[in-house]
C-alpha cells in the first residue's frame, strides 16, 4: 500500500472497535468522518492510477490530469459505492497490519470498464514479512465486500458471508491466476509475478495462511437494522467484519470529488 502514501498508523485511529466477538464491529465517528475527503481524496485517486502513470499519460496524450482521472473513476451510483467499500476495507486491513507491510495489487487499476466492478475476489492482499525469502509467516487475505449506503432491500452482511464462500471454493484461486496474467501482460507496480506464484504454487513453498473475510461497509443509520438476526460464520472458516460509516453516501461522494480535484495538484507537479 506504499504507493498510496497513507499514514496507516494515523488512519487506523479513525476506527473504533465496538465489539470483537462473535464478529468484529468497527465504526468511524461523525467528526472523524468529516475528514475523510481530505484524507482519502488523493489515495483513492492513486488506487485507480498512480502518480507516475498519470504523468506519463498526460505527457503522451497531451490531456489534462482531470481528463485522465475522470476516465478512470466510476460514476456516482452502485459501482462508486462498491469501489469505495473495497478501498476502505483494503486500507482498514492495511492499518491493522501496520507496521507490517501489506502488498495490494490495486485491482481498481485493472478495470476494463470503469462503470463496472473489477472482476474476481474483491480485496486480495499479500503479507510477506521476510520477502524475498518465503516463510511460514506468509499470509494472504481475501475479503468479499458488500456496501450499503441507502435504504433498500439488499442484505450486505448475509450477502458478504455467502459470496465469501465463493472465494474459499474457487474464485480466490482464479483471481490469483488472473492477477498473474495481468502482471505478465501489462505489469503490476505493486505486486510481482514471483510474489503471486508464492501463493498460486503453494505446495512449492513453506505452508502459508489463507484468511477469508466477509466485510460489510454500512451507513451508520442502517447498521442496527442490518445486524438484526446476524449469525456469524465459524471463526476458523471466515471472519465477519462490519464497518459503520456516518452518512456513507455523502462521504464517499465527497471523497471521489476530492479525488478528481486532486488533478489540480497533479498538474502543478508535472
């Protein structure tokens, strides 16, 4: 997550753990939530296109930073909400691992259609504390993320649990192979082929830990209703994490507005 240049220690302080059993419930308080746009505007933009790639595209196409960034970010609506939930989850998990380093392939950069979610498992992160030497302390985290920001019939908690089962059956392995294909084709700046192979060809390396998580990112006003009757999956099967964000829709829209406005800063440093 280094390319995002987020102070993970400070970012982790945004989240207060309300309960840790039988599932984890964390919340961002209202005052902290008002600072999300300022904290996350540029990092969210970098999730879609890094600084170097942005400047290269500006030079090659003679287009403005805002034009290029606008061609990468999703429109307002379900895809934007879903992407934000995934990015928030990725940052939350990275903050929980700090000061350890988390490697994230930045799947949002690999979209063929900005109006749709990235394919495969939602958030895949590698933890390789002794790399380039593989060890039995290596871990891979695979999170299925569902987001609910407005009233509706969706059930993000139950859906996250159910769809996480797809990750632990086949989808996770398919996603790793898809990421390797992208690394061989267009290249990934944050994860190498060798690091992906460490988990794709797991039998050739020391035993590693796979962690499957079901994550629901929910607007704070809806959390109580969404948690009614929730049955957490067995802890040894997958973790359930619920992240409560005040006025989620307004906050993620303001973050994406800040991501687009960050184009002004990018143009200034070219």
